[in-house]
C-alpha cells in the first residue's frame, strides 16, 4: 500500500538522509556547518517535486484518486498555442466551454455547469456560473480538471467538477524564457519568464512572469489588449517552515465586444447562415477589466509526517463597460433579417474577496498500515458593488437588417450620470475533513465531510437590485466516501459517492430566489498504467441526481430572465488515455458520452453535446530529431437550445510544426482549424462563430 507523506515531510526526510549518513565521522565544526546544509535542502526538494493534493485534499497519485482527473501541462498548452485558459480547457477531456459573449463563458462537465474554480487549490466563485475574462496560460504550470462532486474542494458544489489553475513557482536554478509570436488578425504576443535563486544557500528564490498580447479577431471590429504580470517568492524559514508570497495582475481592454451573442433562428422556423465575422456590437462599445490577486502561504513541518498550512488570498476585480445587447421581441429574426432591438448599457463593477484557509495534514501508522488525514477550515468574504449610467435618449432602437449591419449603424446613446445600482455581501465558512485509511495493502477507504454556512445580504450582482432582498442563512453538511482496490500493481478499481449541495442565485417569475439544489453523485471506475507507468488509462461510469436545479423558464416583460426549479439527472461514461508513449511522443485521447434528463425522463440541457471526442498527439520525428509535429482534434455531436439556436456535429483540427535550432532556441508554426470548419462556439444562450483557419508563428528562447 502507498505510504503517503506530506510534501514538507518528504523534503525534510530527504534533507536529513544523505548528510546524516556521514555526519558521524565529522568533527564538531563540520557538524555545525552541515546544519546549514540541512536547513537549505528542504525547500529545494519541495521546489523539485511539488505535489498536487488532487480531488480530496490529500497528496494522492492520479491512479489512487477515486475520481476522474485530467491534467494539461504547460508544454501541451504552449505546443498548441492555447494562450488563454478557455482555449486550454477546450483541449481537456470531459469539459465543454460555452462562449456566449466575447468576454464571458460557462463551463459544463457531466451535464452541469462548473460553479466554482480554483487557483493553487483555493476556491474562487464564478458569479452566476460565469467566468468573466480569460486568463493567460503563460502564468500557469498546469491546469487540473477533477470531474464529479466537488464539495470537499470548494465548500459547496454540484456534480460537474472543479478546475484548478496551478501557477508557476520558483525553481532551484537561475533560468528564463522569452517568447515572441506573430499571427493572423494582427496578433502580437511577447512573454518573459525569469527565475532567480536569491541567496547563495538556495533558501530563497523568486520568479517573475510577464506577458502582453494584442490582437484583433475574425469577429468584426473586436480588438483585445491583455497584459498579465505575476511575481512569487518562496523560501525556508528556520528548519521547519516554508513561506511563499506573491501577486498577480491582469488588465484586459476590449473594443467592440459582444454583449450577448448572435440570433440565428428565424421566427418562421428557419436558420440563418451569416459570415463568421458577424457581430451585434457597436463601434463605440468597450469592456475593460482589471483583476488583482495577492497571496501568502506558510507551510510548517510538525514532525512525524505532519504539517500545518495557512493561506491568505485577497482578490480584487473592477470592470468598466459600454455595451450593446441585441434581442428580439418575436422569438427570432424576420424573413428580411430585421427584428433585432438594441439595449445599450454603461456600467461599472467592483468586486473584492478575502479567502483564509487553515489545515493540518499528515500520515500515521496503525494496525499494520499507513493512513492519511486532512482537517481544516476556511472563510471567504466577498463584496460587490455595481453602478450604471441610465440611458437618457437614443436607446432601445431597432437594428437594420442584420446581414447589412455594421458597427457604426447604431449611434451611441446619451447616458446619464453614474448612479449606484446596488451592492451585496457574501460570507462562506466551512469546516472540512478527508482521510485515507489503508484497510489492507491493496484496499484504501477514503472518507470525508464538508460543513458549510453561507450568509448573504444586500442586493446582488446576480440580477436583483433590491437592497432588502431576503437571503436565508444556508447550512449543510455533505459526506464523501470512496474506495480504491489495487487489483494489480498497475490496475486500480474505485468507487465514490458524495452528497450534492449548491446554493442558487437565480430568481423565479415573482423574483424570489430558488432554494438550494441538492442531490447525490455516484462514480465507478478503473485506472491502469502502462509502459513503465508513462501512460495512464481511465474509465468511469457516473450518475448524478440533482433536485431543484435552476432552469431557464422564460423572459419577463422587462426582458430579464426568470428560472424554475427542476429535477435533473445525468449519467454516462468517460474514458481517457494520456501519457508518453515513448521518449518524445505524447498522446491524449478521451471520449465523453452522457445523457441529461428531467424528472419525466425527457432530454434537457440540449445545448450540451451528448458525445465528445478529443485527441491530440505530438512527437519528435525519428528522421529529423530537431522537428516536432503535432495535431489536436475535437469532435462534438449536435446541440441546440429551446430558442432555436443549434449546431450540427462538427470537428475542428489544429496542427503545429516546431524546429529546435538548439537547446535554447525554437521556432513553431501553428495552424488552427486547418479544415476551415464553420461552426458556432456553444448555443446555450445564443451563438458566436468560431475562428476560420488561421496561423501563428512563435519563437522561444531559453536562457
């Protein structure tokens, strides 16, 4: 059975082992000198072998975790030019990205929206299940996707999954990287990543990552300027502590963004086929955002395989926008492509949050086997304030025929003075525990529980402008149970179960907030390693029963959306094979097949493709070792939504070719959508055409 130790305990053990083997032969002076060496090795070992705590907060290997997990590392993201986190997630098995605006998207896994994401294992809220703005992947070491119930990870959760963005951290070597990219749509991208060991003994090191990307788009008039800056320092405090602190800043300026998306259905039942550059935006519209994060983490070795960790993360978001939303009053376009009405908006958003997390973890031996335990608590405080400038004149006017519409056809209206729309606060406190008990050398039992208390007050960014909204205090305890059986050294079978609890901020027709969604989640699967553990194959069958899920039920007279609670069931299977086939050859192939039904057994959430295949492969050419070729393909079955937007089954293929001049310099050509497939990115709320065939050229230099 696997002997799981904490990362710091492993590092301290490594630091102690080698020097002590010969310390007995040294004199007193030499022994004193060796103490310095002992102090410095621990942090070096942590940097060399950082451990992700995966699905249940314990440092288990992927094969030992009773849930499906997909990992996308920085090399794969760089090879396929996935410069934004949404582009990276689209490469990963088991998740579907629904772009319903040029700056916002929803994530779906196993038939439900991913409500929460994480950065370095700390949960952050996706307000209204929406991810605002894309992050630059140059900041991250890898992205982890854990599918299934996520309550142990984030405090509340449904049966979709959790996305964890793992930022780059300092290393033990002075090194750096510069990248420069040029591409179609006037794309220019420049990035710098530098690591520096700050002290002679290696106890302290720092890393700075900066990247600037400016680009236009295949979408008419859309232009984005995104700047990201990240710095982090870590070091050893005394013999037993590791301190890490840093900050991230991202600024994004977007001209002519789409608020909402295209209406492609006709009122008479037909379906439009516009140019891929089509947009409802106006040339005066913009959406600028700034996101800031500062964090401090302290990890302390308690001895005997136990450690304590405290983390503090402070986040701040501000957004300023002037937007134009296009909607129809008749349920679709007229035959002459008229029927759209414009809704102008000028607004400001300010959000802030503070997350504090404490936990103690470790392993112990009892009854002849090793066991692991994690116990912790966290508290999140969030505040939000929204402002707008009401339209005084020139708003809510009809569009011209959409196939003739250009960004200057809708004049900028007259906006009034800035006024407060509302503000709100949210507080989430949770206590959690997870454990792995070694029943035998081959059987592990994993148990956990998560207790949450959620309080809200004031108005909300989720749709209510009332300052007297009554939010009941929500309290819930969710258990988690799983078991793994190492049938052989390379083959593991598992089963897991979790209660589901998710607060909901959607309102019904009368403006009352829906009750929390509740349910259960089951998963049974198997994992096998091949080729000297270089390749991992997984297969999972899942089922989720969720009661009271908020489902779009229509539009009020004021054009705002209301929801109704429905019981929704999801079931299906996932399979994936990923790893290194041989030196220099990487593969990842996955399939997701699911069925999502309402309480009557009828299909629901039909905007989510029922079958998705994703595959990628890259390899060094044996006849030309300096050349690496790769391809990435995604196939989705047909999808539609109740308003009539639809997408037939389609496949998108991306390829790249890279040439390494030497160990430092590399030139890479990417061609995305090489088959020039015409499709729309998600139909949950509307439609946005995907990019046609386009190319990018990137030069990397490492030093």
